[in-house]
């Protein structure tokens, strides 16, 4: 069994076909245990709203995506419990606290945070957190 923390850049690809969508869908295999901070749903709602504003999807499609996301097998964790370690990682790495909350969860679970955010990955890949980080193409 593999433990993965999935960030919004990966989860969005489950709903919006784009680069790395096929890799992101591999995470949904039964052998994987998926985790995320609980604010993942707010981040995905933001993605859906942006797509509606751009005319890429309509409101009904957006509502369906929001509903479907809540049925995916993602165990959520309170971001409040991750805030102190996330803050520390953000201060040391120069990355956003939001992104570092995902990394902090991966460290806590001794898993891998999967991201399709190239800047985030590359900014952390050479440091001590590299063992808890996985670029989407490496799946």
C-alpha cells in the first residue's frame, strides 16, 4: 500500500483533461491511500469557479465536479494540526504556507506528496524534503 498526499494541482486533473491527467488518474488505484489537508475542497472550488468564469464549463458541470470530488477516496486532515510544521517548512523553503501544509502532511504520514506544480516540486526537490515529494510524471 502506498501513501500519497495529493495537492490541488493533481486532483484538478481528475476532472479537467490536461497535461499529466493520465498520471494523476493512476493515483486512484485501490492499492493507494490518498490524503490531503481539508482545505483541498476550497482550493478545488476555486479551480471550478475559475473554469466557470472563463466559460470552460457551466455551473451545472461545476456543481457535478464538486459533488463528485466529495465521493473520491481522500482522507482529509485538519489543516490546523499541520499549521506549525507547514509554517516552518514555508519559512525555510520560501514556498507558500498553503503548499507546505501538503508537504507537512506527507512528512507526518511518512508518505509522498504528489504535485503537478513544477515550481513547488523543483523548489523542494534538492532539499531534505525530497524523500516526501513526487513529481506527477514519476508515477
